[in-house]
């Protein structure tokens, strides 16, 4: 392998690790916060939302730190991104997936 290829691989790994590190791991306090908007929300729901956020959102662009946008902004951003994703690949993000992603990005605010 050439030095250029090694450098590119190292750069990609470095960028990926930086992106992943800025995501907050949900806690029970986040689930309690989510229940204000999403009655019955559980820690498992928010954790699933985090995984879906990583899976779906990262496939098109870098992951954003959830606190970079207000709760109100996320309520506009997520549906728009889901629509774009589903236009590229129909039904790739279900309504339930959208709800879980929205639950994650709006409840993990630390």
C-alpha cells in the first residue's frame, strides 16, 4: 500500500472517530425529558433513535451535534431530511424511525 493510501485511510478513520465522539449517549434523564413531548418514551427508544440517527443521517452527510440546533429547528430538520432520504431510497426511513430520531435529537440536550 502506498503512503498516500495509508494517509487517506488514517484521515477517514480520524474524521469518523471525531464525528462519533460528539454524539451524546442517552440517559434516563433524557428519557424523562423526552416523555414531555413523546409520552411513554423510554431510554431504549432514545438509544434506538441515536442508532438510527447514526445509521441514516451519516449516510448522506456528517453527523451534527444535537445542541447545534434548537428543539424547534430539529422538528423542521428531521422531517425534511427523512423526505430527502426516502426520495433517494423509498421507505428507507419509516415513520417510527423518524419519531425515534426526533426523540433522540430533541431530548439529549447536554
